[in-house]
C-alpha cells in the first residue's frame, strides 16, 4: 500500500478523506475507538457498582493497557511480516466475537468481574496490534508531507468517538444494562470488519525476516540512540500515561461519589472530555503548523496536569464538565502530536519499529493505574488524583530539562545522530571521494 491519490488532476493535493484507502482506515479506526470508549465507561460503572472499589476500577484500565507494555514492540514487528490488512481484520474480528460473547453472558446474568478483567486484557492485545499497524498504514497512504494532517484527522475520529462512546455507554447501561452495551460494541466492531474487507493488501517489510524479531528489536533500540527528539517524545509519553491518563479512569468514581450522579449523568460528564478532544483535534487539523508541533506536544501535557488538579477537587457537575472539556482539548493535542512527531522523526524504513516502541512506552500506563489505585485505597479519591497530577508536573519538568528541543520550533525531521566512530569514517570517506575526483 502506497501513498495513492495524493494529488488531483491539476496537481492539487487530494483531500485525505477523498482517498478510499485512507477513508476505510479512518472509519475503521473510528468504529474501534467508539467501542473502546463505550466499554471503558460501561465497565467502570459496572465494576464500581458491583465492588465499590476504585482500585478495581483502575485495575480494569491497567489490564487493558498491560499488553501494550508486554507485547507492543513484538506485535509491531510480528505484524510487519504479514499483510497488515489481514492483521487488522483478525484483531477486529476477535473483538467482535468477544463483545458478542460478553453480551450473551450479561443477558443471562452470568457476567462477573473476573470475566470483565479477562476481556479487558484480551481487548488490550487487540489494541496493541491496532495502534502501530493502522497508524503506520495511515502514514503510508497519506505520504510524508501529510502525516501531520493524517494524524490530526485520526485524532478527530478518536475524539468524536470519545464523546459518543461514553454517552452511548452511560445511556445503554442505564436502559439495558451491560448486555446492551456489549451488544452495541459487537455491532460497531462488526461494521469495522466490513469496512476493512475493501482495503487492498499492504506491503510487508521483508527485510525483517532475515534478522528475526529479536534482531529487529535490537535494531530499533540502536536506531533510537541516534534520534534524541524521538527519545523525548517517548519520555513525554511515559509522563502522560503514568500521571495523566489514569485520572480519567476515576470519572465514574468521582461522578458517583463526589458529584452524586447516576449512570446516564456520568456518561454525559465523561462525554465532555470527548467533546473537548473533538473540537481540539479539528482545530489542530485546520490551524496547526509544522513548527508548532513540539511545543504543542509538551504544553498539552502541562495543561492537562494543571487542569486535572481542579477536576479532581470539583464539587459542581458543571465545573467538572468544563474542566473535562479542557482535558479533552489537551489530550487531542497530545495524541495528534505524539504520532506525528514519531512518524516524522523516524526514517521511513524504521517507522513500524518506532511505532512498536511507542506502543511499549504507552504500555507504561499500568504503572500509573496501579499507583493511583493504591492511593485511592488509602486516601480519598480526589486527594489521590491531586497527588498523582502534582507528581506528573515534577516528572514533566525533569523531561523538559533533559530534552529541551521538545519545547522549541525545530527542524522538520530530526536527523539520526551518528556515533563518533561513524562520523569520523564518514568524514574520511568524503575526503577520499574529493581526492579521487
């Protein structure tokens, strides 16, 4: 699969959404994200109602993200050996069957917390496949010049579904229980499978066969040493997933405990974060410029942590919803710039490896969920979220000091930094060529 349809008949770049391949990948991603956010809210409400434990609510998200840490780099490299379209189809088909099975269990009254925990882990495995594979395909279709626009559009889809998913999840849970929520998830995921059936076969990375998976991962780590800007992106990713994202897992808890809201009202509250993310992503797609990408990336995490402190301590539903809206704007900027900077900072031949490493660093989230979950077991939920956000501010300051280029308007693509021995050899080769000439 290549960057097809990038220009119109007069040489004018063709809109990305007018490219059939891009549109199919974009719509499939939107369907998958809708089911994901719907599940996260419905499962959170279900687990808290059954157990009354904020720790177990956080554990569900921890289990969902754990496969990214365990298998992220492996799945990216493994998927590169096969037709990535079939990999996506297999992942989405598996999720469809899983959701349908859970809908039956819930309808029969047999659904238990341990079922949901197993499902969260299996969903995480599919997510570990989807993230590096589908976003690499989107970048391949868009071409290097439009990677930023492609990632912003993908974030628009994810953000819009982050608004629709909680609304559907809260409404369905209140009206039809967990069986209705899982049934809708199965329908949406099945629709994604139908969309992907029309996608043409994608090229494989044949060079990875000779080196093997372990060798390819060693190559990725070796390449990473020469990409300081990419290192910085990964470091900020750790800050976000350990100290920012876990706060969102407490929305059902804070909504029920602190704001005294029912399931539908909790869904409306959670959808405000999705609304902010949707409008933020649309603004990025329309107005963000290349030189602003790094600054937007870092500042979005800073804003998120500051606003999270206010959200955790809000006692008014309107104020809490407004702060969640701002958190959504911040998350949109972070999500779009994260993939954009990774894809632009890595050589074309190693994009899939860098995206696999990104999955691993995203997979550090379970550390944050475990940390926040333990704090909520000892302290009030609002106090625990405040402590986590303040810790994140300290961590972000350390990262910004270590990788200061992230806050500057830098070059379009960070060039690999060659080891000293390679630079000396390159210089000698250049002098030899000049003498021979």
